[in-house]
C-alpha cells in the first residue's frame, strides 16, 4: 500500500492507494478521534452490486443509501434526499459518511457531509479512475441544470482509501475518462511525465497493475503538490482546470449524460494545447497528442456550435464579470491562467475544429 499525506491549511489526511487494501478500512476508521458513532454509506446503483457488500463486511453500525448512477444525481433533489436519509439514520456530529463510488458520488456525498449539522466527517472511497482526481483536495458540489459544480464547498475528507481492485469492473469509456485527468496532470507537471505516459500507454485495456498504480500515484502526487499549497483555488490550483473550460461547456452543450466528463476534458485539453502553441509560439507536440488521443479512441466533438460554446464558457465559475479565464501552457510543466477575449477563443476554436477535419 502506498500512502500520500495531504497537508492543506484546513486539514491533514492520508490517501491510501493499492490493490487488496480494503480490509484495512475498519482499523483506519477506528483510529479516528472522536470515535465514530454511526456510518452512512452513500453509493450508486451501478457500484452497489459490485462492491457494497464487500465494504459492508468491513464495517459495523452502518446504514446505506443508493442513488441512481450518473451526473443527474448531482442535483438539489438527491442532495435533499441524502440529507433526509442522514436524519432518518440518526447521524450526529460524530458520525461518518462514506462516499463509495466515482466523482458523482464523491461530490454529492461530500457536499452532504459538509452541510449536514454544519459539517460531519466523510471518507472518500473512489471506484473509478476519474475519481483519483475528484477525491483529492476537498472540492464537493452539485450541479445546476446549466452549470456544473456551481453549488458547493471546499471540504476535506478524513481519509481517501483507493482500492485499485475496484477499477477492474470499469467499462473502457470510463478508463478513457479517468486517464484524461492523468494526462492533464502530466502536462502541467513536466515533460518527463507526459513523455512517460505516451511511451508506456498505447491502449487502455488490460493494463498491467504496476502501470495502473504508477499512473494513479503520479496523478495524485501532482494534485497533492498543488492543493496543499492552494486549498481554495486562489492561485495555482486553477491550473488543475487545464482542458476544463471547453470540457465543461461540451458537457453542458451535449447534456451531461451524452458524454463522460473525462472524454470532454480530453478534447478540451487538446484545444488548450493547440491554443497555447498558437498564442505563445511554443512546441507542445500537438500533432503527436492528436494521434495519441486517436490511438486511445478519445471522441472528437466536431459538431459544436461555437457561439453557444462560448456563452457556456462565460458561465464557468473561474470567470469574473463574464471574462473568460483560460488555463494554457507556456511549456510542459508551466501552466498559466490567462484572461482571453471571447473573440480570440472563438477564432481559435473554429481554426482548431477545421484543422481536425483535415
């Protein structure tokens, strides 16, 4: 088991990563102070048939609540239902919520924990590759119909337990989704990291356990270095949004159920690399990245109505006064946050989409 210590201004906690580490869950929880009075496991109807019973075998004095899988559950409706379940289960301020699932479950359950009784403890137990990113750093949230993660809080977990065996049941599009965030973390950290990924990963099926663990460790270490310095995104934490301005706009444009988060972010990352090359006159291996993304079967969203996309970008929560703040790269490992005129972005997006059709 690998252990990464996260040290933010509000809390210190461990991220435990590895294969066959689930049996340590109960002893970890028993080490919490004050002692945990009761546990509520929040999971979804996709994860529950695979892993809920395994987790329950490790615990005592718990209840469970199963939500529908998918981004639609990050809503006020299910937020209220989860709060009602907390009350029905008689959770108190010494209780604990376990978020067993991917990013949707983690974001929703974390926001429930942040607000029930003005805040109770919670544990992140990711079951997807994508959640290696969302489970670390304390961002918890729900969506509005037109804006992703617009209602939320910064609220750190007590523990992240990342049982890598849980990844074995993921469909290939979820591997692509999660791997997109690892690509992002590599690009903003160093040329060595992105080169290693491109040399090692030629497909996302039946990956070696050692390669999986190394990818996850690299992604979490990069994120930890950033969130430990900037917990509330007042500075460098914004760099973790590379690819997300366009990616979030694509999700809202298509409808959250029509694409995975990471696949949309991957396309947004390609655009950020393209725009960085154009605006800063640097070589970021854009054409090689395009071919690599095609090799990994990432979708390319060619039928975007650019005016609608720009309007959605302007609603991104990184923006102030509807001016678009965009994360770009001066070089590998050198991200920068730029305020860009919408006309510049629209022109670059049109050129990007035209170039991809050639």
